[in-house]
C-alpha cells in the first residue's frame, strides 16, 4: 500500500517511530529485479528492524547495558571487551 508523505508523517507520529524507519520498511517491499518473486522481502525487513534497534541501543547513555537488556548479549560482550 502506498502512503503519501503526509500519511506517513502521521503514522510516524502516532506510532512514535521515525518516518525514515517506516520509509525503509516500505522500500523493502519494492520490486527487486534480482528477486522477482520477492523471496527476500522478509530478510530485508528483519535487517532494517535489527539495524533500528541496535542503533537505538548504541545511542543510549549506556550502550552496553542497553544492548544486554535488548537481548544482544554477544554484541554487548564484544563491545565491553574492546
């Protein structure tokens, strides 16, 4: 479903998530000549979701603690050891 810019801005406001994040999720559904059957749409969306949540953790005042609380324990351990 295509959204106008105003509709997307309103959805972003109501959901409390950045408009750019929603735009990336919608773009993951765009036709891809290398994947004409759309078999990789879910993988693309999961990558966007993962990227969004890790970025939120890393931007927090305690990135390692935020990563741990979100379940990214191996990433938190790797950062803590670095």
